[in-house]
C-alpha cells in the first residue's frame, strides 16, 4: 500500500495540508508526524509544521517505521548544539555567530532550532519550542522550552521585561561616558531594514539600551549592555548613534572585522524558572572578541 499523499491546490502551511489529509486528527498528532520525520514535501523531508508550501506541492506521510529511520539519519547530519543548561522544562544553548535561530521562508535545513530540536528528542523525548531569537550574526545564550506552556510563560516574561538580557560588544573608539542609556526609537522599513527614528518623531517602536564600559583596548572598547527591549538591530543602531559602531557590523558600521564576525555576544539571561526560582545562565565572552579588543589598527 502506497503512503498517503495530497497535492495542495493553494498556498498553505504543512499542518493545514496534513489537516486536509487527516481531517479527524488532532493538531498535536499532525505535529508529531513532522517531528518524527514522516512528512515529505515533493520528496523532501519537512522539519517544521508551520512551514509554508506553495500550490501544486505534494505532501506525503511515510509510515512510522520509515519516519523513525529517517529521523535518525537527519539527526546525525547536523551538528549538535552546545548546551549550557537543560532540565525537564528548559534548554539553554550557546548559539554560534553566523547561524540562524530559526529558518526563514527559504527553509534552511541547519538552524539553532533544528539542532536543539534533534537534541531534545534524543535527550528526553520532548519537543523544543523557540522562546526568543538572536540575530544571525550574534552569538550567545538562547533559551528554548520543552513544552508550549513553558514557552508561553517565558515569552510573557520577555513581554513584561522581567527577563534580564546582558550582552557584551566590542565597539570602535571610545564612548562619550563610562555609562549611559540610549532610548532612540527604531522603525522597520518596507525593505525590512531597521533604522533609528529622527529625534522628536513618534514613528517606530521604543527601544531602551543600558550600557557601561568594562574595558578599553588600543582602538576599541568592551561594552556591557542590558537591553530592556528586544528590537531587531537595536544594539547595533544605538552604538552607531553613539559614534561607536559594533566591530564587524557590515550594515550599520565599518564593515568586516579581522576576526570575521560581528563582535556582539549574548552573555547572560536571568529569568524566573517554571519551578519558581530566579535563575541565571551565562556564556563566556568569546576569545575572538577579546582578540579584537586588544588589536591595534594600522
């Protein structure tokens, strides 16, 4: 007997297509089909239930045996995540610079989410739920939840700003003071680029960046940054506004760094764990950033 399949007639998502193929199945059951490596889109394995698919694509569901066999192959094909901390509720990983937190519409196969998803299944037979994101170029602490309920609880903490997020950046030059607060508003443009809103205008969204200088090198400074809001490109834009762009910022700063990365690292997260305790996790500042701090130009 051939595997069940359906060719979608309009643009949709994988889980909606599966709902048409299995109208009596619960959404969680459909997600498990994806999680267990059983779903194919025109023969290519699907890794996200909410992935977009175009009209004319054929969705196929393999047998449980074939799916489990495929999952094992998939897990070994991508690197394992660097897990900073894990328990039955949360997984905190150290995301490397240059890796997406989660796939875009292009459907990238190797992301931080994919790595943690495979690891979570191998180490606890649970799913992984992304709680927040880091920009592709930024490294450091990223938190994921093992259930949707815990994800929602943690995301509420991000919304009410009770999670403390600390970053470290190596920036060019000297800051105007030992510490300060940047509050320039940030707006997303039609081309998806982010920009600072001119002072006095109310466009965009509020952004709050607390900064303090921790060390200085021959040409650069190491800055500790606490963000109260998590706007995309917030730190980079605020540092540029201070006249000290983050080293390696190719969009807003001076271009590539000698260490071939953006010198921005999410060094710690402090949050209320589902067990009721206040918890702090840390990721050491990468050696590349310290090397860049000590570099002498020219």
